[in-house]
């Protein structure tokens, strides 16, 4: 999924961009509505995270322009907390409204929720190499062999197969698979990875698919 972050404050723009990149999204950033318009036409993002108080054209006006050309979901970010501003955000085409300062975990959760609502039927079956995962039927296969997985094993495998080749820290896996408010330790991730290796690897002691990136986390190789 491609996300366009539009925020004029450099530190916040970089923080949000890095956070979403850690979540596995393809993120580009812009500091003004004018720059964002060029990015929008070039990259065709699946979601826009849009600050309201921008230099030049504000986020409300830019949202109106976007809505003339696209139904792409828009998540507003703003220090404005009044009910009037929130309502205006929805009236001009916003899908959600998050007030500053905000928790990054909440931002991630809202982004994920918006994307689920906007693209519910997109690629229900995920396939990478010999692994196939179908969230609609809650079935996973390694070649022709159906895998017997617990719900969390299934969710973790689905996440890995959806992002082949990318390294994810244990903390990111906890947030994306168990949830941002789960009381889960990194050791729990290690245990679930070991269980998955026993089910998908020819030789779990020398894994070819669920690879340890020492000092960082794990990655899935098809």
C-alpha cells in the first residue's frame, strides 16, 4: 500500500514517515499542498495523511481538489480540536480526523482501519513462493500441504507473506499482529516464529523462509 504524508513540520513529517515505513507501507512525503499535488499525480497513493495547517493552500482546500479527481481515503492531522473543524474535515472529504499531539500507535491503528474499510476485497489470497495464505477462508498452504496453524500463527504468517524480503523488528510485529495494546514480549514473537518454522521449513534448524536478521528482527523469503 502506498501512503502520501503531507506535513510542513519537518520533524513530525519524518517521524510519521518512518513509523509508517516500519509498518511495511510505501511512503512518500510532501511539505505543501503544491508539492503534494505533484506527488499525488505521480504516485497514485492508496491513502493520504494530510495536515490542515499547511503553508499556502490549507489541507481543507487541498482535500476538495483531491475529491474532484479521486476517492482516495484521507486522514486529517490537526491541532484544531473544535467540533466545527472536525465536521468540516468530513464535509470536505476526509475519512478520519486525528488531533495533535497524537500517539503513533493510534496513528498506525487508524491508518490500518481506513485501509481495511477502503480496500476490503483487495487480493484476499496472498502468495509468495510455495506459501499461500487466504484470510477469507483462514487457510494456509505450503505447496499442496495444508498447514495446521493457530490463529496467531496464521496472522503472523499472513503478515510475513504479505511483505516478502522486508525486515521487521519484534516490536513492529507485536503491534501489527497482536495489536498496539497487547501485553506481549519479544520472546513471544520468537516462539511463534519457531513454531512456524517447524511447519513451513524443510529443515527448521536451517530456515530458508523465515530468516533471522541478527540485531534487527525477522524477514520472510519466498
